C-alpha cells in the first residue's frame, strides 16, 4: 500500500566533493576564511566564486551569513572573531546588492561565475578587495 508521506529528495553522490553542490563545504570554507586572519573576510567572495563557479550566488551569501552567525554564537563580545563575523555579514549584504544590480541590468545571475563576470565588467570591488 503506497504512503502519502513526503520523502527527502536525495541526489546521487559518488563520495567525491561536488564543488557545484557542496553547501557544507562552502560554509566550512567561509568559517575558515573568516577565522584565518583579521583580513580573511576580504578574499572570501572572490575565492568562493572561483572555487564554486556553478553554485548559485545566493548559496555563497547563505554560507557566509551562516558562518558569521556561528562565529557570533561561539565567540564572546570583544573577540576579534566577532569582528570577522561582522565583516562577513557586510560582505554578504554587498554580494546581495550586486545580485540586485545584476537583476536590474537584466544580467544572468544563476551561477557564481555570472557574479564574477559582473565584477569584471561593472564593479571590481570584490576582485581587488
């Protein structure tokens, strides 16, 4: 007898790291980058977009917000890590603003590679940060 209970969608996975669909890896990368040095946040957007070019750009934003929130939850007020988390939230907001600008310009924005193309053509802030 068939059941009407929902089941989780599962994608086939061969055990290898899928850069295009690796949200845990992206969040881990965000955590590592934020905590690597006082200026680690500066390179996150550029390196994440280059490392995961086929991922949706909002996945990069989500990973950065997720990592920043985890840092805020773990580290106490006044910790340099909390400052890194604040920078992470700001970078997430700036990436989101770029995505809105891309939408208003009618540009493709489905993949991180589209974000990099926008930065190269219209706003090199993240390329030079």
